[in-house]
């Protein structure tokens, strides 16, 4: 069986992470993604001598690569041929770049009224920041994420490109929603997603809770604790919100006297006295091993988990049980690991992750599909329209 998006063809004109990661999620679900690259390739390829660095592989597995020098008129005509038969076009060039190439929204709709056209930008296509060159940290800074990480002391970045990856998830979901709308109406449409919009939306439910009620004037509560505790041989996380969980915590840590402490009698009081509460818990937890405490906490139905180093993921029994991480052969590199797609479909299970393409690997294959002869393809190679 094939994935739920089998039969959907996507043209991707995107670099780095946000656009390619959105497209790879759709490729994981069965779509045929043709990645259009300049002769020099996606800029992230340059971070490795092989042209296949880990981040590129993860964001481009299962795609086909076609090189086109879009500065040449013949290359733009090839792109039009692809767009006219495609279901989706995804691009994350700087605002205005597609229009300068002659592929503005109106032209695209005229040539293919059924096309779903997704444009991803950093801060949006208009406004004072719209022309900025954007990378993930800029969006973390403007969206409030650096502020909330700093806990009112010193702003901090999240140590992963969360803005790019969050934008990719929102974008992929938007594409499938637009495909469903097209199924009902026959009409394509344009979708605009900015990294700034995506990150503020992600922050909102609890991160912006102090600002939800306008009358509250944004009263920010004191910063919360990490809920990470050092044990005799590592780290665990554990928390108790409800009264029953607090009771279980006290019993697991062998401090039943905390149940009679008036400072911790209710959830509100426990929050008000969280500094001393966490100090007491930390002193208790550091006296024994992670396994001992996790067993005791589980026995008392207290939410808890080990804090794993990234290298430990491959040995964790739950991760192994879920078969989250798979291995495959990546030509030019060797054996690699990849995370399986998070969504598991019962009726249309997607294939396991496939290798990422080398630069221009599918030039002949893709051009042949849209009617080019071997002689014509040889001429395109000679003129460096493709490489």
C-alpha cells in the first residue's frame, strides 16, 4: 500500500529547513516531491563535502532532484511545464523573488487553476521586517520565545531550529487542508505562512496566558522551575499537579510529613511555595539512583521520566517499542538513522523513509516524464540549463 498522498505531485523551490521540511512531511505521506535546485544546489548542501549533510538528508529524503538555472528562459519554460501538471507548489524564497522570475500568484493561478501555492516567509510578505534576510534565531527573538526561555533574567534561544520546524508543520497541514478543499470545489488557492505567525501561534496557549485577558494588563507570574532533578547517577523529571499526585510524590520520596505541611496543603499553596518545595524535593531525589526513583514514582502514579542524552535515545525501551528510529542506506554516505513519520496511518501506511537525492539525480527521469527527448536533454546539459 502507499501513503495517503499517493498521486499528489509537489514542486518545491526551497532552501534550508522550513520549506524543505514541509515538503518532506508530504513526501513521507506518499506525495511525489520534485525539488528544483539551482546548479549549485540547495545552500545547505555546501555544509558537507559530499553535498549530503545530515540536516539536508533529514529535510529532503524521498524527493527527486532536478537542477534548473532559472535565470535562463528555457529553464523557466521547463518549470512552467512542471507547474501546469502539479498539484502543489512550495517555495520559501525571499518575498518578491518568484514575481521577479515571472511566477507570481496571478500567473500561477492562470496557468493552473487547481494549483495549491504555498509561500513561506520569515516575517511575512509585507511590513517593516518583510525584506530582512531571516534565520531561525531572529524569529525566536521577535516572537517572544527568547523572552520566555530567559525567565525574566536574560533572553535565551531554544537550542534547536524550532521556528523553521514549527513553520514546516503548520505549512504541511495547510497544504493538506487546501487539497481537501480542492477535492470538494475543484479550485486551488494560495497559502501564505510566515515563521513569525507560526511561532506566535505556537507560543499562545500557555506562553501568552498572562496576556490573553486584556484587563489583566499582562501580569507575568514568577518563572517556573525546570522540573529536572539530579539523582545519584543522572537526571529525572517529575511533577505533581493534583492533590493525589502530590500525595504520591510524598510517599514515593519517603517524606509523608510534607502532606501535613500547611505550605503545601493545596495546589495554590504549593505553587505559592514552589521554591522551598522544589528545594526539598531536590534534596531527597539526589540521594538515590534514577531507576530507584522512577520505579517508586511510577508505583505511586506520579508523572515521571528519565532525562535522556541524545545518544541514549536508541536504547530507550519506549522508543524501541514505537519503532520511531529507522535505518536506511544513503548512497554516497552509508548507513544513516532517521525518525519515522510521527503519524501512523492504518489504511494508507507510508513507506519507510527513503534516501535524499544527490544534486540533479533525477534530471533525465523528470524531463523525460514531461516529454523531453534524449537529444533535447543532452542539449540542456550542454547549455548548463541543467547540470
